[in-house]
C-alpha cells in the first residue's frame, strides 16, 4: 500500500554524527519505499545560505536526499533553516513548500506547518520571527560574507539556549487559540507540525468540527517519523 512519511527537527550537523547515521539509514530503508517524504523544518541545525552547499557535511545530506529517486521530497523552512533556498532544493531534487501548506493526504485534507507560528504566547520570539523572515532582513543578511553569517547564527543559538532556561514550557508550546484559528482558516483539516519537540496526537473541537493535530518528534534520542496511508496515520520509530 502506498504511504507517505513526515519528519522534522532533525537538527543535522557535523557535531552529531549519530543523528546523521540514523538519517542515512532511514533514507536508505523506509524513505526509499515511500511515495513522498515531507521534511517540516529544521532539517539542519542551521542554514546560513545556499552558498554553503559545498560544505562536506551539507553535501552528505544533499547526497542522501538526492538518492531518493523514486520518492518525492518536500522541504519546509524551520526556524533554524529558514534561509534554505531554491539552489538547495534543486540540489536535493526537492520542492520547497510554503508554510502553512494544505494538501490532500489519501482523501483527508491535511495542513502542514513547521509549528513555530503557533507559539504565540512567546511574544518575544514572534517578534524575532517576523523580523528574520522579512525580505529586507534576509537580503541584507545574505549579502554578508558566509563566515560572518555563521558567526552571527552561532551567537543567536547561544543566546536562545540561555533565554529558554528562563521561559516556561507552556510559553514555548503552541497556543490552542492560534491552532483553532489556523484550522478554521483552512476549513478544519488534519494538522501536522513539528517545532515543539513534543510528539503526541491531540484533538481540537473547533466550531463543532473535531480536528486531529499530530506533533512530530525530534531525533535527539530516537529516529522517528509519522507514517500515513489510506488507513490513517501512525507513529514509526527506527
């Protein structure tokens, strides 16, 4: 039976070879037999721009995805790799998706998003998100030398780790009103997202419609994916 896979928040980097090894095993086994693979953000720990395509580690990731000749690959920006561009997508034989993106998944309308847009209780982060996703910021940032961009991102990562220690977990999770608003806007579909690193199935009653929300897990301790076919959705671990 045809099936589709969803993953997110792998945060691949040369500093975590065990995660990369798990990713390569996943690509060479389960993903190779899928109709489609959706990567819903934060594939990389960070992405400084498409002029970094020839970094040896990045070539390793690109080579793995490019080898999925029988599987359609879709990439969505996360908060860590929002600078992924057309050159990277073409190198991976992948297609970049808008966030959010509505699709028909074996007869069920399904909305895909990275998930950070739903964390509206974190006002400081939402202001930062709006700033770094603006064309003005990205054009100015990408005009800087690659080395300077990487140094700036490393600084942001350190700052983010410090700030997280002082934020409640509820603030960094999704806001249920934001979830309801998004489901309402798109006709009450099924919702799949990542970002929060809290894998779970939720049910939301919105205007009398019962909608399910599936949260993808990260790969820090366990390689995992959401498996979907004509019979429904379930978790897969590897």
